DNA sequence: TCAAGATGCTAATACGCATTAGTCGCCGCT
DNA sequence: AGCGGCGACTAATGCGTATTAGCATCTTGA
C-alpha cells in the first residue's frame, strides 16, 4: 500500500507559506544578494522542513548547468575481474578527491567495445560537467569534437595528440628515469642495458628520453614478445653489462619477462646484476608512479577547467625514487 | 583558440530542417505512434547527424523520460585502497550487466561520511533513473521517502526493513547453509559446532536458520571478538565435536579466527576436524556466494522496476555448494 | 459534393528550479 | 509636493526535452 505521493517541490512550499516560488528558491538557495524579511525566511524554512523538501537534482542541473557530476571514461571496464588492476589506485584517488569536492562520478559503460559503441559512449560523456579519460587511446575525431566545443576533459597520462591541446595529468617519466640512471652511474655502472616493451606510447618515449639523457651510452633492447630467454641475459652479461633497466607499464610484462630470464639464468640480484624498473611494482628498485596523486590531481584540474580557473592544463607529477634491493654496485669485473 | 560553439539542440536541428522542435523530438525519439513523412524524417536525421546532435540527458530526464543512468550507493568508497574488497565482484557484475543493457552508472560519493553528508548523498540519488544500494545499512527515513515516492531502488542483500517493502536481491543462505549441514550429517558428523560472528544482520540470521533447520542439535557459539583461542577449540574437540561450521561474511574475520585457532591447536583439517564456511573465500568447503550474479540480477531487477515490469521485487539467489578439502568423515571416536 | 477519415505536422505545455528584471509601497529629504 | 531610494518581494523567463491536443490538407467513398 504505497502512499505514492509526489515529492514536495518549491511551489508547494510557496503555496503553503503564502509566497512565490521564486521566494522559496531564493531562501533555500541561501542567496544573500536578494533581501528577504527575516520572518518570511523563517516561515519558508519551517514549511520546507515540515514537508521534508528535497531539491530535485535534475531540475537544479537543468536550471544552472552544473550537475556536480564528473565523467570517467576508462576505455575498459572499471571493475575488472582481473585481480591485478593497475588503474585501481588512480580510481581510488579520483574517488577520494571527488568526494571531498562534493562531486559524484559517472562511469561510462561500453567504453571497451567496438569502435561504434565507443563513439556513442564518448558522446554520452557530455552528461557530466566534465570527463576524465584513462589510458593510451585517443579516438581523435570524437575527442577533437569535445575539445573544440570547449567541453572540459582531462586525460590521465601525457597526451601530445591534437596539436598538444589535450589537457592531462601525467607523470614526469623523463626526470624520474634519468635519476634512476644517474644512481646507477654513481654506483659505478658503465655498461647498462635498457629493455623496452614492444609497445609505443608517450610514456614509453619519455622513459627512453630520460634514460638516454642521463646515460647516452646505454644500449636499448626492445622485447618482441612476453618472454625473454635466459641465454639472452647471459650473453649481455658476457658483454660486460652490469645493470638492467626495464620499462615499467600497466601490465608489467617486461619486468616479469626480465625477472624470469634472470632467475632462469641463475643470476643473483644485485650480486651479479643490478635491476631497476622504471615505474614498477611497489618496492622494486627504480621509481614509483604516483597513481593516487594522479587521480587526485586530475580531478582538481578537471574542476578548474569546468570553472574556467585552469592555470596549467597540462601537468607532470614527480615520481618518488625507490631504492629497493635490486640495485647495488657493479660486480668487479677484474 | 577554442571554437566554443554551443552543443546543438533539437531547436537548432528544427530551424535548419525547417520543422518544429516537436517534430525533431518525435523523429529522434523513434516514436511510431506519431506519423511523419519519410522524407521529413530522413531530413531531420541527416541534419542531426551533421550537427553531431547528442540529446541532453538532464533535460531528457526532467521531461519524464529516462536517462539510462543507474545509481550506485555503496555506503563506503567504491574503489577502496584495501586489497581484499568483497564488493568488487558484485560491482564487476553490475558493470557488466549495465554495459550490456546500455546503462551508465553514477557513483555517489560521500556515502561513507557522517550522517548528514550521507543524507544529502541519498537525495542526489534521484539524478539516476533508479539506484542500487549496497550493504547492511538502511537509513530508514531517507530510504523510506524514496520507496514511498515510487523511486526505483534495489538493495543488494535481503532487507526486511520498512515492512518488507524494500526490493532486493539476496542470496539464499537458508537453503545453502542447510545443505552444508546435511552434507556433514550424511558424512556421519553428529556433534557439530556453529561459530557466529559477533555482528547481527539478516544474512546472519538466515544462515543460523538454515543450520538449525538441517541439524537442530547444533551448538551455537558466538565470537565476541576477532580472535579465538586454541584452547577453546581443544575443549570442543574434547566434548566430541567433529565438525566446525563458521559464518562467512564480508570481512571473513570469523573464518580467519577459527582457522588460526585450529592451526594453533595443532589440529589437522579434515583429519581431526572438518571445517566448513557458510559463504567464505573461494575454494573453501561450504558454499559460495554468487557475487557477480547478484550484481547482474540487481541491475536487471532495477531495470524492471524502472520500466514497471517487475514481477518479483525480492529475490534470493542460489548459492553453489563447494566440496573443498576441509570437510571429510568424522574421526572415528572409538 | 460533402462528410468522414487519414496524413503530416505544430502549438502549447509540463518538468522543477534559478535568475533577472522589475513592481509596489513607504520613508526621508529638500 | 515631489523625488530618490530602499526594502521586500513577484512575474516572467530559460534550461532542453517529451507529450498531447489539435489544425490544416488531402483522400476516399457514397
């Protein structure tokens, strides 16, 4: 036996309190710019309380164009069944920051499907005040449309596309990578090998840049699959290599491959060989990608864009170095 | 140099195509009840495509239609930093089903904060076409309001509150628990002890009901903290107990406590003692709570409620039994 | 030839709120 | 007396869509 009565609206309050709907809006909206007799204000508040008035969020949004909703476009599922979820910390940061700023989040589904579905999902993006985009993909046409119409969006991860007009929060891989190499150099390593993932991406280029900047003589090897043979590692060692630096990514495949090969070759780390990862699992020598912080900053930047207060729409965050146990002085080759 | 053009609306399409806004709405809305010349319809669609028209979801929703947005109210953070996240599989199911039904999700933030904030968050719930609620908490007043005004909502987990008017998707703990006990009985166990969590909840009562239904002579013990002593377990064994059944919950504290105590007592499982959990970690003897399925069903039920097609607004799902390695025949006490 | 019905569309309005541009009465001042 | 100004409010409008009632115009059939 549902009562099925309507929710009270401002008009109801107005009728009972004997004022206009506008008066109700003014009082409940807490506007100080408009004067209202203390008595009337009190009466309105009283009636509102009595009726259990709750502003209708949709109407509110339609009227003043802010919904306090931020979009989340993940290009994949936001709650993957897969345990090792690299985005999780970012999302966690996003949620925390959004909560503290009073913003709710819209999760767009169908972002991982075929291109046609993806595109309709990108359109739906507009129902939020602005949208966060995750990951490496940039569907140029639809994203360009968003950017051009001034729709606030922030990518997580550096994006040079569209002539550099895409706002983003990235990590400063160049500096962080350079620092890792500098540390190796200062420990005495002179023959260092850098192992890249097969994949290309700005974050990948940035790491390489940092590596070569700090240690131009570094030899670069590109993995062509998810595996690396123990023999390959042995031959590097024979060439005098004393340290391996591995690209770290979402999937961490390169690190796993290298680690497996090194173990298979029966080498001790860092006794026989130092090993560093550029943005790897927590605790491993190299540096850490500040995931949570990226999420938080992305939300802050997005809000700035929404409120037209953005100062720097493209920011790179500092990655804290990790000493770890995988790096040590080179084995004396004498 | 942003173009800063407004998003096109129906009125823009109407002007260009030389028809009324209503005509545009009719055509784009796919209404068959209203006749429209094939030519006009084509023209409108063409213009819409050209302008890249996207319906304004908020306006759509205000105008008594659907926005294809489902709310998610978690009473805690949706992306906890904590690794062991019991809700994750549910959320994963929700997301998958929502995606396949073309629904996006709104994550309400601030749902774990102080009561006042929680209440404003519950209000915001109306932004969506309907909302999923997670967990044990039922803030009676605001939820009653939602239910009474006919706002579609579905709880995940059985909820007897509000005179049983809350729609939910739960798990059939009674049957599942009874089956576990029946198995123990059929293996020959006669002296069984049931270990409950300190906490009370419908799901907790259900399990107890099932236990006593299948094996009325079962002794019930209630934990009063997160720990259990090895001595307690030893004394049970001395009393002739051959099997322990443990309540399983979100946190899994009871199971961990019992497992620790049994190990500390130096007992082998199931050699000395059989051990079963009512809804525990995957693979452990007892039964499994179909998390993913609950998520999926909840979404389906919510959609049914939204479209007024709900047949059974309260459903309990079957929990698959898990044989596992922790249950065996009782030790011959001769 | 004219009523009845079909066809193709539009005008008007609702949804619930925020906001802007007033309106109205009254007081103080010259 | 007349004017400015202020305090306290309201009327009107917009936000972008969906829906309903209804209006021309065109076919038909008798």
